[in-house]
């Protein structure tokens, strides 16, 4: 399973998607895992404006990732 | 869901004159047509923006534009509207967005186009990077963009 990244997070991660770590079962755990594995992402991941999307819908960071077929993390949008 | 608005996310450069002509031909009974073209500006002369890169989520970005278009359709009696928005790399001087609104009366067409642009500038799921000669910057909405949008919320 991969987590898809957008905007500034793609540059900070050096990738458009990353593999979920072992035992990562919630959004919060995913955010912690990515912050540890990719420290440049940590500050943006911690911003209140950064959102977790499960199957293209905004989800709580506490949500389980188990039933999602698409996982994404998006920073604040810039609009068109 | 927007009913009368054509929405297109364009991966490549598009011809605004052709888009304007096609729109006018598709709205033969309208008394007023307003076209808006936004293009990439160099911003600063000493370190100009050479291009923008617009990151997007195809399905969700389109859905976010649909939501804005549906709100405009509910607010003004439009006969037709079109939104073309570039994604990917857009060079300075190239069009980035085309919005056209057709209505029976000009005030409705003007206001709807103004509304669509205000919300496109602030609410659409796009992430925009300015590319300069020696640097790149991901940008966020300006305070003015948020103020512009609030005009319609009273």
C-alpha cells in the first residue's frame, strides 16, 4: 500500500508516493512514521492545514487506514 | 453537480481564441458573454517567474471545480459556462485559466465569472509552484484571495 503525496510534500519526500510502514494502521501513525523516515516532511505534516484523504474524502487523523483503497496526504491548496 | 458548465483540466497549452469562439457559438441565444483569461505572469522583473507547475489530483481536483460551478449555476441564471484550467507545467505568458459565462443579461455574466475566478483562486485542489532561474517555491493563497472570496459570502 502506498500513500500519495501532493504539492510541497512531493519535493520534501523526493517522491510522489511512499510505502506505508509496518504496523501503520491510522493516520496519526502514518504521520509519525513519515516524519521519522523523512524528517524534511515533519514540519508540513504537523501543520493544521495538512489533511489526510481516504478514498478522496477528508478523514480524521485518528481514522483507521484498513479499509481505504486510496490514501493521500495533501498540504494547503494554493488554488488556481 | 454542475449541469451547464463544461469543465476541462488541460495537460497541454490551449488556444484561448478557439475556446472563446467555440463558447460563443455554443451560446447563440445569450445576450451577454463574459470571457476571462488568466495567464502566467513573471511577477518580479529582477527574478522573474519562468513557469508554474500545477500539481493536481485528477478526480478530486475536477470535483472541487464542479462544486464551485454548481454554486455559480444556483446563484445566477446562466445559459452556459465553461472552465478550462491548465495543470502541469505552464510557461510564463501562457494561459492558465479560461472562464466564460453566458447569460441573458450582462450583470449576471459579469458576476458569475467574477465569482468563479474568486473561488478557483482559493478553493480548487491545486498546488502551485513558481519556477525561477535558481529557485522554486510552492505558494499558498494570498490574503487578498481569501478576502476576494469573502465578498460573496454575505
